[in-house]
């Protein structure tokens, strides 16, 4: 079979997910089992993957699904413990004191606090923490998940103390001629510059989507009215983020960028700096569309003691500190936690090692801090038991989807066998794309990265799979390999907004299940923006600004952003005249 036919067959599992989950709007618990069966059939019939290798991949996927569910449970347990202890009411009042405007709250919690958590942890933890926190302060569950997923983009490349670069790209380029530490640093610098340009507008896109899909008037313009604050918050993160990456490397851009952004934006918001004059709110909950609602309880848990603002935030502060401490190579804690391994050997003798590190998972920290919170708030054991029970029941709701979604991913990426020379299914997809686009490869480099993240649920794995291929393809068409790999990493980050793992996990954490397809349809908007902008910038970077597709796309993207800001800047009376069409 030729490259084109193999690429089409390799595309089948992805098309199945899109068909069942996004187009037909099946719940993930129904769509993913069918997609798993289709993937297994394609792997065995066309890729000649033996049954024992399929079994090993599924076993590895089941264990990976368990680790994701543990993270979801930990995030929920912490939130419910704070609710039972009275801290959640204080946190809710605290955000109202900063600004009652829901657009401002979404930016602070997701874009800044979420980026800090991403920089410290990764693993989809930011969305799993931010989404239920937004629900707790009054957001519809679906709105909370959507905005929490939207920020799973810019900070992701440098998430978990730089793991997608230090592990993903580093491993992917190990066999590339001329690769060195200097190459990795150059890629880091290119990634940060491109991310900073594209990512600075993500808060604006996020709040425009919030008001369009969940506002009374269903208008993008109501979100665009907050453009000054959105861009202010955007650059308050991306400029420190870029400078740290350029001068220090990939470990701390997202983590310190988030902290610096919080330190700049929160005081400014309290003083009303750049905060929009109109106070945007959701409608009353009784008027919400039923599909927006989840099962997460956020009302006060009976009679609870009043908690000071500092004590209310102590658990989240401890989570952040412990995530940093346990991820630094310079400290012995990381090595000690990673030394504790639960191993299942190589099931079915498939050559796929199945194991996990329970103490190194973010879930361990979240559960530990939840237990410490019982002491902090002097909480009766019965209340903590109620929090644990509720968290467990909510987590179980995500299990049906994840126990099929993650094994499907593992079967897909473990399709390389000696019986054929095809390589894995993801590799054949990349080859097919390269054969179609040729010299225009910079336009689609980021798309390949996003495809890898959508499949694997991880920027790190996407970079492992495709960095070497991206570098070699760039050399063949005469462009710079380091910038092409940078585009790969950017696409891999953007793909986290739509990957099934993150959508299911964040939805479960917010108490929302069965709406994964609807969420992916929404988050495809910022994902498309990210990939088109990245492709345009990459093309112009290589070929210059002129009569080419990249330049045309760049003009269209910049014009669209400028027009959005123009719409948000117009007098309210003029905005209302066009809001229905927006």
C-alpha cells in the first residue's frame, strides 16, 4: 500500500472519534468503546499488530486511565473538603471582592492561576482544579470546563517544569545529527516567542466565547468589551513567560509567568485598572440551559465556621509549593517519590512495560493536602467522609469514558511491529501530510503536533513521536529544523484543548458528564485560531512576508483580531446594534 492509503487507514480512529463524539454528539462513555474497537480492527488487519501487543497496549491504557481518575478524585476531594470546612464560601467572596465580573474571574482563575498549576504539574491538572473552582463561585459547569480547557494551550509546552521540552523534544531528537543542549535551548526560545505572540490573545478569545455561548444575549461583543483587561492579563503572563524561557530555559516559564501575572493583575483588578465598566454576569441559574449544569454541589455544607481569606487559600498554596518542590531535579524529593513504582511487568509478553509512580502523581499531593485541611479547619471526620464519598461518586462518572479512551490511544501509538515497515499509525499520518504539503510544511507543522496531542492526550508524547520527523522534514525542504520543531511543540500544546483525556477529566471534575462532544466543538474554535496563527507565523518566519499563503493567513488573523478589538472599543449603544449578529 502507498503512503496515501496508509495515512487514510491510520486516520480512521481519529475520524471515528470526531464522528461519534463531535458530529453525532454521543457521550464519551458510548463513543470511545466503539472507537476502541475500530482502532483495534485497523491495527490488527492493516498493521498486522499481534493480539498480545494489543492486550499489552490496552493494559497500559487502563493503568494510565487510573492515574487520570486519581487526579480527578484528588482535585474534587480538595474542593469538597474546602466546601465542608467553610473555606469555599470565603474563596467565593474573595473573587467577588476582586471583581464581580465573571469575565475577570475567568481570566484570573484560568489564565493566571491555571498557568501556574500547569507550570508546576501538567497532567491536565489545571483544568481539573480550575473547572470545579469556577463552578464553586457560580459558573455553569459547561462554561467552567470550556474556559478551563481553553488555557490548556500557551503554558502547556513548559508545563510540569518543562517536561514536554526536556523529555518530549529531547528524546524525540536524540538520534538527530548535530543535536545538542544548544539546539534544545534554541527551540525553547523559538517556542516562547511564538507562544507569546499567539497566546497573548487567548484570554480575549476565552471571554468572547464565554459571553457568546453562556450569556443572556449570546454575543461575542459582550466579551470583547473587556479587551483592555484581557490583553493586559495576556501580556502580564506572556512577557515574563517569554523572557524566562529565552534567558533561563524551559523549566520555569509557565510557573513563574503565572505567579508574576497574578502579582500584577490581581492588584490592578482590585483598583479597577483596565476592568470594564459594565459588570457582566450570567443569568439566574433557573434560566440556564439544562445541558450547562453538572452535579457538583457548591452550596454551603450546612452550618460551617467562618474561615479567614488566608486560611481559605492555604490548601491551594500548599498544593502549589509541593508541586514545585517535588518537580525540581535539584532537590532529592523528586527522585525519592519516583523511586516508588507499582509495576505490572509486561502483560501478555507484549514488550510494553506497565507501571506508575503513585507518590509522584499530582493526585498524591491533592489527597495529602485534603487530609491536612481537615486539621487546618478542625473538621469533624464525618464531614471529610462526606467529601470523600461525594468526590468518589463524581469520579466514577468519568471512569466509563476513560477506561476506553486511554486504551484506544495506547493501541494507536503502539502499532509499530517488525512484521511491516509502516512505522506506527501516527507516523504514517505525518508522512501522508508531508507528501501532500511538501514545501508548505511550516503551515501544517503545528497541526501535526496538535494531532499527536489529540491522539495521545499529551504534548510530551506528541513531541516524542514527531520531533525527529519534523526536524528531518524541515531539512529536506530547506528550512530551519529548530523552528519547525518549535511549531510542533506549539501545536502539541494547542491540541490539549481538544484531547479527549483532558475534556473527560475536566468535565468529571466539574460534575459534568456526557457532554464531551459539545465541549470539543467549542474548544475547536481557540484550537483552530492557535494552529492557523502558528502556521502563518512559521511560514512567514521561513519564507518572508510576500505573496504566499502564510502571509495571507497572517493578514487575515491579525485583521480579525484588530476587528474584534475595534468591536469591543465601540460605544455600547453601537455595540448593541450589532450584538445580535455577533
